[in-house]
C-alpha cells in the first residue's frame, strides 16, 4: 500500500496569490469514499501502520468532528488527513480553525479505503485498539 501525503508549502510574494507548487487539480475529492456514519469494526494487522491516523473532509461536520476530537488525537500522536479540498489554502485554513497542525492533504485516500474496507468519513484508523471507527 502506498500513501500519497502532501504537506503543501505555499510560495507567495506581497502582491501575488498563493501558488499551487505541486500542480494539484482542485477540487480534490475521494473517488470511492463518501460522508456518513458507520459502526466501528476490527481490522487485521493494525501494526503495519505505525501511527493512529484519521481522515476528514472539508465539510463543516468533519471540521466540527476534528475540533471535538483534537485533544484525543494530540494525546495519541495522531496524524490527520484532509481528503477533500476546494483550493490550495484550505488545508492551512482548517489547521487554523481547528488548532490541529498535524493535518495534511491526502489527494488519494482510495487505496487505504480499499485495503481496510472503510465505508465513510470521517474515520479514525485506531492502530492501538485495532479498529476503524468514528
């Protein structure tokens, strides 16, 4: 499994707009994952991922979910992924809005979703408990 994780650093000058240094096409949307609720379930071999991770969309419900859980994620050294974005600066805006700085853009979450049969976002891949949950 290969994860494409992007921490976009924006170059700009005083009179210019931020640029998209990686040339990503916006909006970014997952191909197979949709927003929704699901029951937690166990996964096999959770140790193959060395850290707890979660994924959110750029919708208000996902952002509120991150805000409500950010202390738990910080306490567990979690890394978060934004799986949908409308424009390059959105990742930084969500970091500032939620106070969670270990949030990165993941423009292709579909392989991870397929491997772990993740039905919806937001989700937590809880490697400590061997669960996918919300």
